[in-house]
């Protein structure tokens, strides 16, 4: 019996009634038709733009200049004329992007994890937190886990782990939520044996994990013949879930895998449902665009850059924010009955693409194929240091043959050009980024 649930709901009624109202609303709106969701989204967008025009100095000017704000009214037909927001603009215009009514918003600062570059600082508020948490609870329910059923988080963000592991209130919340935290920064063989033991003891309804961490633990389980007893589901986030990773995770955990897409800046963006045809966009809280290199909307099936407008953060509105990821709209509707459109896949970061001397962009997923079936490689990372210099970092299990190295080098030069220089660097480990995420490919050329 899930005795924790009624107690936790009582606590929410007393301390966070808005969160319960938001959860009930999102439970209902997830079954709206696409037309109903678009109407709902437009109302939220108009409210956000009206607020931004009145309280955010940066947008007061921008919305007038692009024609969205006319004589105090919002023209949504001009929305696509709003210039894109970038991390550099946030840094440069930080003070102007703050809402002038912060003193009544219960605001706080947050930061992105960054990649190899500088993290970006932004502001969020209590309303954003409540609605984001409600969406997170619903996302877990889509994977089959109800409130306060057993959950294990294999997590890699040190600030999240610290915040949730310290303090009486945080520990009590974790106890009532029936949640146990495991640190994915500690993934030695001894750590992974202990994690498997804990999973088999708890038998969680859901394992929430960084994609790379779930993959590493799953691979270790299969290679070491240390079986993970069946769990309810695995939800992966914070990194690209490649097909080969999904296969290993599903096999090792004996469970379906649900992909979840979000970011520190805007929260949850899209979640995979039980039909596994793609990720449903959270239209109530996010407006998602996918654009080509000229900034035009991509058609379903076309890969492009993801642009997000967060509809619930009034403390520092992020409107048409270039989040740095790439994705593809699905061509078909989902069979589950939810009306929200599907992201077929999140293909990776913009800086997962490599730029050739001739100006072509090479999808980072190509480089992963050069490593397939090379059992002597434990971890790897391709880094484009310069236009014609690719460094391959490898943590090896055994000594490679010269033929293997030559094949990898030839595969790189095949797409990057024969004049491209390839350097191999053999290392003791390839740690994740400061955010806990792991990157297989990084282009420092596109990062500049």
C-alpha cells in the first residue's frame, strides 16, 4: 500500500496548494486535442508577452521594434519577428532582462551547466518552480510511476545532489517521496556494484537517470553478469539517448525506457509516453520551434535547431531562446491519445556537429559509428579543436591495433577532408562535464 501518498498530498495542500492545482490542470490538459492545446498555449503566450512588454526593459523595447506590441496590444501573428535570444544576449543584457516586479515573485538565481564554455546565469520564480514540479510529476506518471511510489535517481548534478541530500527538510521530502539518490559522478566498479545492490533491494517503480549513467550501469551489469532485477521503468534525461544506449539500458534493467528532454534554463520540455513514438512537447509550459540555418521553420522529418519560449517564468522571460540543441519533428501523430505534437528525437547539441573546411556540417552521430564493435575502447570522445584538427580521447580496455587506429582516422578524414589532422590521446578516464552530462562529440569551432 502506498501510505506515503495521502500524507504527502496533505502536506502539499497545506504548503503548496498551487502545485496541486497545477498538477490537476496538467492531468486534464494532457488529453486536450492539438487545437485545444494551441488555444491554451496562445493564451499563456499572450499573457507572457504582455507582462514582458510592461515589466521587462529589454522586451519593452524589442517587442515594440518587431511589431508584436502595438498601442499596448499584443499581435501574436508577429511572434516569429521577435529576434532570437542567446546566451551571450542574456549575459550582456542581464539586468534589462529582469522583471521589475521581482520583489513579489519569490525569485532565485539559477545557472546552466555549460558545456566547455561559460555557464549562463538566469532568474526563476516560485510560480515557475510549482508548475515545473507539477509537470515533472506528470512526466513520471507517463512512465508508470505514481506519486510516492519507490524511485531511485542516478543523478549527476552536484548542486542537486547537495541540495536534496542535506538538511532535515530535504531528507524528509525524499523519505515521503520514497526517493533514493545515487551519485553518478561516483561510477567506479565498486560504486556500480553497490548501486545494483540498492536497486535490487528497493525494486523501484522508476529509475530516473542521466542517459550516460544508466547506459554505463547497464553495460557494467551485462558485462559482469551482475543482474539487475526488473524495475518498473527507466527514464533518461540530461544527454542524448542514442539507440545503442536505449538497447543496452532496456536489456539490463528489463524495463521500458522513457526519454525526457529538458534544460536547467526552462525546465521540462518534452516527455516520451508509453507508445514510444517520440516525445510529447509540454505545450502548456513551453512553445517549441525547430528552425533551419536560415531561421525558417523545419518541416516534420527535417533536422534543425530547437528554439524554446518558456511560458511560465515571468521573473526573467526567455522568449525564442536558442537552447543549443537539435531535433526533429515527428511526421505522425501519437497513438496514445495525447494531443501534443511529438519530437521524433533530440539529435544532440549544436556543438555535437563538426564543421568542415568547405563549410559542411557533419552530424556527430557519424563519429559514434567509427567506434562500434571495437571492444578495446571503454570510453571515447571526439573533439574538433580546430577546423582541420580532430582529437580522439580514448580510455582503453586493451591495446589497440594499428589497423584499428588507421580505420578510425580514415573514417574521420572521409567526412572532414583528407587534409584533416587526427590526434589520438589515451587517458585514464573521461569525466563528465560540471553539469554531470557526458558528451561524445564536441566542436570547439562551432562553440566560438
